[in-house]
């Protein structure tokens, strides 16, 4: 959380401060929209920033991202290290497109070297909106609090029909077994519907994940390969260039 978010959430502020915060948020959204306008259709891959190159999760993410990129999707991530870097690396090395929506933090986060395009965002909630906005599928790799936040945000929006029923893949059954067990508790207690698990696939198979995304995204939404886009020069826009 940034200093301005902390101040904003700490209680009533002056009207002027609230107005300035709202304007700053507005321009963060505009910056993100302009930077990412030509990127889609995307698949967003969520995961921890803490797994290094050579870790099994890193290598599996590379493989999966490469296969998804070969379907014609742009791979989108939070733009940082770890699983995010693995996904962007896999897309880049497969000849696909790779973009990131990087959060500005005083430590830990920096954009990785495998991005064709990225945007730096100050606020987590703006970043999360951008990660959701351009994607037709989501992949949840092993991660921490941020990964779970992003996963449940996407799942809640799909469940409540605020966005279309895009496919979600939860990858690595062993890592997520306690999470999946708790979801079963939610079903038993009646806090979610018994069939809400229809919104996601849990798998250890790259082939199964790719086939699921292809069927429930490309086929279901009749997606076509992205064609050339003409930027509006008067808006200082630039097309997607690798």
C-alpha cells in the first residue's frame, strides 16, 4: 500500500485531499488504458514474485506461458520477478507477446527483462483492474497473499456476472490442496453455491490447461487473432512494437 492510500484510508480527509486522490487515481487508470490498449486478447498469469529461475514452479510457468502464447494470446503479468518473470520469459521465447502491469513499491518489485511493453502503476486496486480488463483467461500459479487476492477478485467478478465467464486455471494440485479443501468447507456451510467450482479447473497438466483455455476462451468467445491497430497520434498513442 502506498503512502497516499494509507492516508486516504485512515479516516476523513479534507475535501481537497480527497479530490486530489480521486484525480490521481483517474490519471493512473488513463495511463494504464493508453499503455495497454493494443495488447489484447490476453491471458493473465498470477503467481509469487519469490520463486527464482530454476525452481520447478518457475520452469513449469515458462512452459505453460509459452504454450498459451502459441495459441495467439498476449501473456500479461504483474510485470515483476518470480512467476511473473517466468510467464513473460516463456511468452517471449515462444515468439509471443509479453506485457506487464508493474506495481510501484519501495522494495521487492521491479519490472522483469522479458516485457515487450509495461506500465508502472501506483495503486494495487488500479493494477488489479488492468490485469483483469484485457484478459480472456486467468492462470493461478503458486503464490502468496497477492496471488490469492487476484484469484478471488477474478472469481468473484465471474461468479457475480460482473465480467464474462472467462476460464480460470488453478495450477498445481499439491500446492493448492488446503485452499481447495477450504473451498469445500464454504460449499458445506452454504456460503457459496455447490456448483461454483464450475468456474475453474484444477490441474497439474500443461496440456489440460491449454486445452481448457482454448475451448473456454477462443472457441467460446469466438476470438480472432489481433489485427493491426492504428494509433491515434493526437492522443500520443503508439502501437504495439516488439
